C-alpha cells in the first residue's frame, strides 16, 4: 500500500522513538504465531500495521500543529488587552471631538440665526430710512417749488404795470366805494408801428 502522508523512507521517522520498537516486537510475536502456510494473512497484517503507522504519524503531526496554533493564539491573546486599551483611548478621543464639534455646530447655528435676524432688522431699518429720506426730499422739493412759484409771482407782480389785472376797470375819475375819488387811470400799453409803448416809468413806480 502506498503512503500518501509521508515520503518513502520517512514513515518510521514520523513515529515516536519507542513506537518502532514496540511495533517491531509485536510484529515478531504475531509473525511467529501465524503458520507459515498463510502468506495472505501475513500480508494483511503488514498492511494493517502500515495503515496504523500512518495514522499515528498523522495524529502526531496534527498534535504538533495544534500546539503551534495554541501557542500563536495565546501570544495574540496576550496582546489584545493593550490593543483594546488603545482602541478605548481612541474612542474616548473621538467622543470628545464629536462633543466639541456638536457644540461648535450649535454655536454656528445660533450665530447664523442671529446674523439673519440682524440682516432682516438692518434691511427693515434701511427701507424705513430710505422712505423717510424720500419723504424729506419730496417735502423739500415741494417747498422749493412753492418758493419758486412765489418768487415768480412776486417777480411778475413787480414787472406787471397793474397790481390787480383781474380787477374790474373803474371809470376814470369815478368815486370809489365809500365816497372816495380815484385818480385817472394810466393808459394801457399800445402798439404803434409794431412796437409796444408802455406808460411812463413814473406811473409804473407809483403803481
């Protein structure tokens, strides 16, 4: 039977130091007990011994692997507390940073709301001031127009030969209300030869 677990010539080396001698003694005893006319039985026993040897070697290898794995796991386990402490410290730092960022975010939101409110108040104040300024300008404009109209009227009155152009003409020399006499009215301006002639300046000044 071929061995699939070990190379040729290495089957016996996989056994423990005392295993080979024990199996050899057992084989010698079994060989003497088996009659010489049964070679088939002998071959069967040899195959069984070989299979058992392979199983023993495989078990020993698995045991060695288990021991190595156990040692490695113990070594890893010994380093876990330190790693856990580091991770716990990092988690604490992250929680502290998160708390600070939360406070900063809340402060930023409050500042933003306050700025928005101030901007609305400033906008309302600006609109009110602009309306008040426009009202003042309109009032000043009306006052200026009124003054300008008054000055124009006064200038026209000074230049006009009559104090009251809309008055009803009275008869020259006729009495005024109350029995008073009026002086003759100066003649109206006439147009002679395409040129307007005005009354004497003394009359205009008297008027």
